C-alpha cells in the first residue's frame, strides 16, 4: 500500500469515526438547550455523589411523572461522562446531598430523559468544534491525499 493510499484510508477512517461523535454531541447540545423549556416535577436525591475506588461516579435521583417512577444518573445533560474531577465532586456533593428534594426537569415526550440543571451545556460546543476539525482533516486526507501527504512532509 502506498503512502497516498494510506493517507486516503486513514482520512476515510477518521471521517467515519467522527461523524457519530459529532451527531451524538449535537444531540446532547440540542437536549441541553431544549431542557430550559421543559416542565418540572419534584424529585429526591437517592445516591449522592460518590467516587468509587474504581473511579466511577455514582449518582442517582428519582422522580415521578404521570404516576410512573423514573431515575436519573447525572445532574446535567452535558455530562455524558461517568468520570469527573475530585474538586467538582466536592462541590456537587454539597449541592446534591442524599435525601435532598430537587426540581427535576423532564422531556415531555420522553419523561425518562431529565436534568436537574436545565440549559447547562458547557463543553459541548468546544467538543463539537474539536471533533469537526478532525472530521475536516480526515476529509481532506481522503479527498486529496497527495496534498495532505505533501503538507505533512513539509511539517516534519
């Protein structure tokens, strides 16, 4: 396989990997924006922020919509991750202690989707921007591998 074919294949792989990441992050951003207009109900913190030995974060709240009990595992939509910095955990532990009554904002069409902090989306825009740059690099390498190879050769 020639260097040009390798660049083309690598670019295609990068494009294929970034497309679902961009789509998923955009979906989270849309949900976060929509959540600012969602109805709310009362809920309770069942498991406060607890960092297990494994480093995984445990958090759980419960709420009821139209007689059906639901659970949420993160306080804001933008945090799709299960790992979080210890300093932030200390702050969240104070904000969300076990047994605290909270306002839960839920998606009307799908009440199992919820948040405690509607509209919160920090990090999502920069995430989409970064992944889009990788997408563009991949597309460039896939569509014009000769120029990409020449560019990389000039860098090193």
